[in-house]
C-alpha cells in the first residue's frame, strides 16, 4: 500500500474551523491595524490565518505552534510558495507553559485546550489566564472558543462527542465575562454563522467521502467509513445549532 492509497486529510479546508473568507479578511484587517511586529499562533495547524496576518502586516514575523507534524509540514510548504519562509517559523511543540511571549498579537482559534492541563477538563478560564502574560500592552489576542448557543438537551448531548455534558461550554455572555476577569477588554465579539459551520463540516469530510465512494473495498475503507460516519452524526444529531464558535478580539488592560 502506498501513501497515495490512503484517504486524504483536510485538503478541502482553507481554515481549520468555521471561518469564512469574508470574516477572516475583516479580522485580519483589524489585527493588522494595530501594527504587530510579532505574532504567535497557538495550535496553528498549517498556519493559513497566521500567514495572512503576516501578508497584511509586512514588517511582522510569526511563530506557529502545533503538535501535528503533518499540518506543520503543509504550512512550511505554503510559506515557501508565498515568499514567507523567512518571516514565519512552524514549531512542533506544546503551547502549555510556552515562553514564546510576550508578543504583539496572538491567534488561538479553536486551540485553547493546548494551554490547559490535559489531565483536567477543558477550562477556558485557565487558557485566558495563560494568554494574558503572553501579549504585550496594546497588543491583541484573537480567541476562537466554543460556547453553547442554548442549553443542549440530553438527547443532543448523547449524540455529540463521548462524555459530552452541559458543563463542557459556557453561554456567550459567560465566556466574555471570563475574558474580562482574566484582564482583557473585548474589542470585538462575533460568532460563526450557520453557513460557516456547514461549509466547515462539509469540507472537513469532503475529500474522504469522495475517497470512500471510489474505494469501497479498500482495506482501510471500513475503518475510515466508521470514523467519518461518527463525525457526521455527532454534528447532525448532536451539536448542530447548539454549539457555537465565538471569535473574540481581546485587548489587555493596563
């Protein structure tokens, strides 16, 4: 079996989350207006948003942290293709307890768990406390974090990820309060739309679904089909219309 026999991974995604081109552009424009010189992307994946920030802020340099070597390799290739290899570094390391700050701007979209104790339940308050000393006075943090659009029912929770419960997330107001208590002011509050969610969820599985249709008898087909079907079911029968993603642009106080 060769590498080309394997199902593709995330090739149809631009960003690793429910984020549209339009929202990303506005977010980057606001971030670039603060004229950051240094940018840190926590849980960067292949660093698409990080590289766009560097393109919008030509004097800036950036570091992307992630523990997925495949995503980081993809980011390095993209950086070479876009002439950014001398301005961005992709590093395979944990973000918890990182000493790579303080910096002028931080991206942490859907990755705050990287700042938390893996032995404990995910705690956005702890992640915000970790973020606060990593950003310089006058800097910006763009945080992408889950929240409950409404309280999930027991049936919806049963359809989500294993062990899902109502304490896994806060409502939006509670999440913003945590940011304020951690020493930030919320300069901009926005949330992913239904269309952004559907684009992300479909693109997340698109290439693999095509592969499964073309290779129904492949040795890895049954395993891959079970995984993809579980993922899709968790969305459609579980967190669709219930789980939201907030994009908070935060400014440190004092």
